[in-house]
C-alpha cells in the first residue's frame, strides 16, 4: 500500500538463510507504482530444497543451492486528490443560513 514501509528482512529457517530485495529501494512505497519483490532462499551445506516447489502467487526458480521467488504486485493506489488542490471552493447550504464558502 502507498505509504507503507517495504519488508526488508525475511527470517531464516531451519537449514536456510533468506533475503528480500525490491526492484526499487525506497523507504516507503510511493503512489501509483508497481513493485516487484525477489526473495532468495539459500540452503546451508547440510540441506537441500526439494525439486518442484511452488508458492501460490509467486514465480519460483530453482538455483544452485537455493530458490528464488519473485512476485510483481499491482500498482499502489493513486495519490489522494483534494478539492483544495484544484482550487475548488465547497459551498455549504442549509435551510437556515446563506451559502458560505470553506
């Protein structure tokens, strides 16, 4: 989501280390932007990943001693626009008052 902080750490598991990188290194996700995460899992010398692993929603590629998972996320929401940003005036009406501008 726009304004959220990207995940920068993936906890290691029993027998493997993990890392995550984003196609754009940002402190917070920007508006109306597509981001791709790549997670790399590396087996230690005593372990090996099975062949044919799948993860729903992620592209999985076996590498020498590990796995690479990639996912492209839909664009974050567009920037919130306000009437004030466009120089508009909002007019309020009530049965007991005259119109007034905000």
